[in-house]
């Protein structure tokens, strides 16, 4: 049960993945960012 917190996606890891995708494809749309970020981060963005 100690690993339970790892079931939630880690925003920094997701963002790093998204940035890597952006570097590969040459762009990142704000829609993609909004889809990837969790609800809490959306409210702050």
C-alpha cells in the first residue's frame, strides 16, 4: 500500500513528456497542455 501515491500521475513527469513531444513535433498546443495537466493545475494555469 506504500506505493499507492504513485498511482496518481506526476505533473512534472507528464510535463517533461509533453515537452519532449513538443521538441519532437516542433510545437505544443495549449489544448494538449490542458488535457495533460490535472484539474488542480488547470485552475492555476
